[in-house]
């Protein structure tokens, strides 16, 4: 027997829940299929738990810095079991709230593993039972998981990934992080603040390969200042178990070959889309590198099948997944013709101070042959940063050399995400840099720094 729906959504990431309830609210019979837990990566293994633990690590950091503020503190002790419990409690709260919203919205929440049996049909298996569902509209929102590199010996030792590391109940003595991307940097600093010795191994010439060189270099300098060892241009050659537990990571780099003995190894080399068990070949859906290929309206090559969130190519951010939902709501329910083409993509990395950006990077703008001007200012010139004893980092803006419009902004600084969001609105409004230079901005706030940022000399292409 086949149960017929108007729409089926596979996976319950940040696009799926609101899209399912919107479709159900429009009168469409809708099913949402989830095999593990509602909420996707963000609530369960990504944003919510990691930022909860980042907050705990920052408290430890500030407690150690108490003397900088004239506050005497005693020895700092980290209770990872309590850190973990706090993280779990918040995740459980968010997850249950998402599940209640879905079921209250009139959506059929179907548990199990889904696999296409045709362009408009999926089979769901759960607890030994098998159901077939059909619908003219199917949306894939199955997300991604931590990638596993091919390093000799890696499969023979115990390792951590971005999910399992948050389940530790003790502080690692020496955490070795394989990978120099956003995820690796958040955990490297977090566990350094919890008290671990930390070594980062990055095969490329700099951390955070998508950033401008000056930004990546500043992040590396900041983390080294925090006591983290960073090895660049360094390749992992093999992994062995260490006597008495732990791991020994063999590396090769500019300094030759060496063995790094660690108590724990975190593998943070990217993410892999969850598509291999979906039976996409039965539906004829095209993929590249495992990612579902879509057009500017999130349509696959098969009519009626869409993909949203991390399972498709492009930025893997929660806010992008949610933007995908809004676009499909517009097109599928409201009769619109929205497109993802040219949309502005903000991001924030929750190292401390935060790294955030929006729009064009400087290197990207110059590679496009644009005539640009670049404004740059250290956070040590920002009154609010000095008052709070958080002067590390800098900000810079890329400005069109002809129209004076702001093309992009990046900040490594205290509350960088909030500063970036304010600049994003200026970019969305098409403001020239002079509007922020001449604006009356409240003192003493971080955004007040925009006055001075744009009052300084520009570097011209």
C-alpha cells in the first residue's frame, strides 16, 4: 500500500520544519521523514551545542583573566560532565520545541530511513517495517556529516569528530586537531580554554582557506597567542595508537617529519553530504561529489524534486538553509519566482574574538578585476574594545572605487557577528561608505567604529 501525500520532505534540518508546516498550512498533505532526530545538524550537532560549549569556555577564559579587570579569582577547575549536561539540556529543549512545532502544524512526522523507489516515491524503513509514500513534490534536506580523510592507520585508532568531541566528560590532556577550517578552530580554542594542550595540523599554507591572507594570518597569530600550536603546510602521513592509550600522528612539513603524541585526535577536515543511502539513482537525481545538484531555484534535474540546506553545493550555514525554506515557500506556495542567484551570504565563526564577514573579500574583489578601495582599522583603536579589555583583531571594508558603495566587510573582533550584521544592512541598502563615515552613532558602542574606519586613508587597487 502506498500513502499519497502532496509533499514529502526528507530530513528535518532548518529548512524542513518551517517548510513542512507552511506546506501543511496551505492545505497540502505533508510528510516529514526523519531517521535520527528532529532539528538537523544545527540543533543537534552544530550551532546550538557548540556555541553552548563555546560560552562555557569563554567563562573559563574570563575567570583566568580576572586580574586584568581588577577581580581576584582562585584556581579554575573545569567540570566537563557539567559542561556536557548543560549542552545536552539546551539541545533537548530546542529539539523538543522543533518537534512540537512540526506536529502541531499538521505535518505527519514519519520515523525511519527513506530511499527513493522512483521520481515521486520513497520507501521508509523503521523497526523492521516498510512503508511506501508518494508525492508530486519531494524536498531533500538530509544535510551532511563529518568527512573522513584517507590517512593510513586512521581507521585503526579511536578518533573524535565534531559530534563525538562534545560528549567527552573529561578534558583531553593533549588534543590534536586535523584540519584548519572553521570547525577545527572553534574546537581548538574551546578546549585550549578548558585546559588542554592543543596542536592544529593544516595541510594548506594557511588556516581558513576561504579567508584573505591577512585575516587567516591574524587568526593564526591570535590562536598562537592563546597557546595553540599551529602547523601549516603539514601533511598527515599516518596514525598509530600510542602506548598507554592516545594516538601518535605522523606528519611531514617544512620542518621535516615528526610524530605528534596526543591523548585525543579530532578529525575536522570538512563534511560529506548524506546522500549515499537515498537511492537517488532510482529517481534519476544528479549529484556531483555526493552533493545534489540544483539550479538557482533549488530544483534538481528531476521535475518536482528539490534540495535545500547542506546536502546541495554552496555555503553550509543554518541561515542559508532557512533562506532556502523562504525561497521555496515563495515559489511553491505563494506563486513567486524567487532565486538564490546573487544572494548576500553572511557568516560568523565563533572563535573569540569572533570572525565574521559578508559580501566580497578583498582578494576576491581584486581577482575579479574590480577597482576597489580597502579601509582597515585595528580593534585596538575602538574605544568600546579597549574599555572591555578586548582589543584583539581588526576590521576591513571593501569599497567600490567608482560608486563608493560598500562591497564587503570582514571583522575579527569582539562581537564581530553583530558588527558584521550591521554592515550587512548597509550593503543591502546600497549605502556609500560616506553614509557610515558621517552617521551619528552612539558612544561608546562597537558600531561607532564605522565612523573612524571610513575616515582613514584607503588602500587603492
